[in-house]
C-alpha cells in the first residue's frame, strides 16, 4: 500500500546526495519481493533482513519507518503506512536533510 508513494518520493529525491532511502524486507521471501518490485517498476533499494536489522531496531511489524539523520540518530519512528507524497512529510524530511 505504501510502496507507490515511496517510489514517487525516491524518484523525486534521486538527485539529492544528502538523502538515502532503504526499505527493509522483514519476514518475507526475497525472491517474491524482487519479483514484486520488478513487476511494479519500483527501484528503491531493499535490504534483506538477516534478523539483525529487525532485532537492532526492534521491529514488531510492517510497515515501520525510521528517519535517521546523517549522524545516525533516529529522529522519528512511525508505525503504520506513510504517505510519502504528503507535503508535510516532504517538508519534515527536507528539514532533517538540511540540519
């Protein structure tokens, strides 16, 4: 449900060298996800969780979003889907990138 807006966000920001977006595959088959990404034209990076990522960030389900600044500090954790096309979300991200 969230992936089309993630794709739009990543495409809009692809020239921004100060921003990295990584999706984490949690409790799903890597082959299925890669097929899904290709079939839908999504091109954002997907990290295959080896259970270390989910343990480190204490992921309890999907979707969960962590906004991490350039110093590695978690600035925001959101449980549930995010509309990445929202002007409020884009403004928040732009503010963090410019800190």
